[in-house]
C-alpha cells in the first residue's frame, strides 16, 4: 500500500511547524462554516510545541480563541495540577491564550474514574471538528492501547481504561468518538514508531490490535525516522 495522506518531515521541528499551520488552517476553515470549532488535543511531548505556536499570532496568524472549544483525547487519572496531567501541559503551553478559549472541557481526572468518564461524556455528544492525535510505538492513539476494552463498547463515548504504562488508569475517548471526528491529524516521530507505522498501513485492518488503523484516512505528519519503513514510492 502506498499512503497518499502522509506528510514526511525532515525533522521534529519541521513537523511541529507544519502541524501548527495545518491545525490553524483547519480551525479557520471550520469557523467559516460554524460559530464554534471543537478542537481536541493530544497529550504527550510531541504536540506541546505546536500548541505554543498556535498561541503565537506571529507564528500562525491570529486565531479566534473565543470561538474555539477545547477537548482532550485522553487524560491521566490525576489532579489538574499534576505533572502528568494533559490539561496542565496544555494550559502551560498555550499560556495566556488558554484563558480566552470559548470553553475548555477538562476531564476531571481527580474524581473516581467511572464518574470522571461519565461526566466527560456530556461534552462528547456532538462530533469533534478538529482532532489531534499522537501514535505510540505500539500503535496506540489517545489511551486506546492494543486490546483495550473500549473496542468492545461500541456506544460509549468516554471510558476509564487501564494502560500498560504509568499512570495505569486513564480516561479516554472511544473508537466511536475518534472515528466520528470531522477532521483528524495524527503525529508520529522517532525510529521507535517506524515498525508500528509500517504495520498500520501494511497489515490487515484490525484496530483492536493496531488502534491507529481507526484513522487511516487522517492527515499523518511523521518525521523521516518514523517513516523509514514505509513504502512511499
């Protein structure tokens, strides 16, 4: 298979810049059609500098923060101020812009995990407009790891899931929410992602085994190291 929706960047810094510009463009296009853009953030270290760029008008141009609702693809079951919190990372990365968003729908990770998932589902009743995801070396996205129980719950929107790396409990959006998103961008960097990325595009479709196959038609932004095993000819 020769993927046509993969953008290969020479470096992580080039990837971050490209991602920020594509996300800004997608948000603006959404706001031409709707009064509000629902923008779902990815956690981890790769997207953090892209958020800093989105908050910088000199980098990507002005964005109408007061028309953007922020959501999260997943969250660790920790308080909002914890170093592992995706909310805390996003708040720090966006800086002053964070206070100007129309709404920030935080996963209340400090609550009992089932209650936190139930409360977050209330914010997922309509599709995400612009979804950003990262892919792990096992092809996981959000906190949907291979074999996740979330693949057995077709109607759920958010679930407490146990993960194979710390912290073990997370609240994640479900495959349904991932696939219902209107536009998705996914980031993958580093040689440790190369085999998973190759498997996602070359092996039979089985999202329970390779969760990133849920978004094969997304816009993929990868660096040369992650793309090293792909057949792009």
